[in-house]
């Protein structure tokens, strides 16, 4: 019989983003990330994990081959709360002398908060795509969204109570405004006042016209966490009565 247990731990690593200002280059402009989590191990194959993670993502279109003349940029904190189900390819138990290592995959659901800024200005209140004036019916976007996390990694039992994981995960979001870029320009660039943050941050080059492409509204943004976790195992009440046939 397998004794079910809980693990609590810490995460440290990196975060990055994919979206209108970085359409496809993974691990670009990585920023630090950290978090906490709790994992309930049903058996040597299956577990569920609840985590809270904090990180930062950023990008700048001037360093991208996708519409590089925009000179748009952003940096945003990301606070993520996720619940995932994990599947171990091999039987795994923290503390086992035989089943001490496994690759694993996981997926789940979550929510996150963000708040993009650039050059010291929060971008949402500026309405950089005409949200504040209702351009083409646009309304201010929410800085809260649902997301779908999924990933893969490796688990390794370091001691009888301590386990390590190395992982990489992606988060599919349901917003296109993590970077404050989605649709089209709404100002006449040649009439922009460079001393007005709401205008100059909408079109830093001051050479676009209303309706010209600013982003891609057909794709939502993504973010990623990657790094190492360390966890401490706690046996649940009564679990010591169970003989662990996998532990030797």
C-alpha cells in the first residue's frame, strides 16, 4: 500500500512572454520569478499541485523583426495562481531508494493579474489604442484573466524528505493586452504631442495613421515560467501505518 503525502515548497527561476512584441522567440528578455506551492501525492503516478507565482515579463518591438518600426515596449508584473494535475512517467516517491527519479507532465487551470507599464507610465489608464475615447467601440481591458498552464519537468528525490524538480511551463491566456498591444493605431501620428504620455506611448514613432496595424488581434498573449523547486514531504495522519512497497 502507498501512503499518501503532502509536499510544500518554494520555486525560483525565470519568466518570459510571447505576444505582439515577441511573436515566437522563447527565453527572450527573461526576468526573475519566484513562488510557493503545495502538492498532494495520490500515489506514485498522480499528484495535484496548487501554486502561487510572481514574476515579471517585458519586451520591446524595436528588437523584433515583426513590425519593428513601432518602437513599442512594456514591462509587467505577473501574479499567477494555478491548480494542475501531474502525471509521473515512472513511479516516484520522495525518499524512495528505488523510485527516486521521473520525468512528468502536467496541465490545469489558473488566474493571473498583470499591469503593463513603459517609461514609468502605467499603460492601461492611457488608453493607447483608443479605449478611453471609445474608438471603434473599444473599452478599457481588464488586468485580470484566466489562463491554462501546462508543462513538463523532472522530479528527483534528494533525501528522505526533500525533493527537487526542474520544469518548464507555458500559460495560455485569454487576453491580448498583457503587452498593451492588440489592434490598430487610432491617432494621426503627425499630430501627436510628444509631451503627452497618452499620445506618444500610443505611437512613439509618430508616423502611423488611424487603422494601421499596431498588433495582431487574432492571437492572445502567453507567458512562461521555468526553474527549480524544492519541496519538503509531510506524511498525512495515519500514513505511517501503511507499508510503502515502492520505497525500497
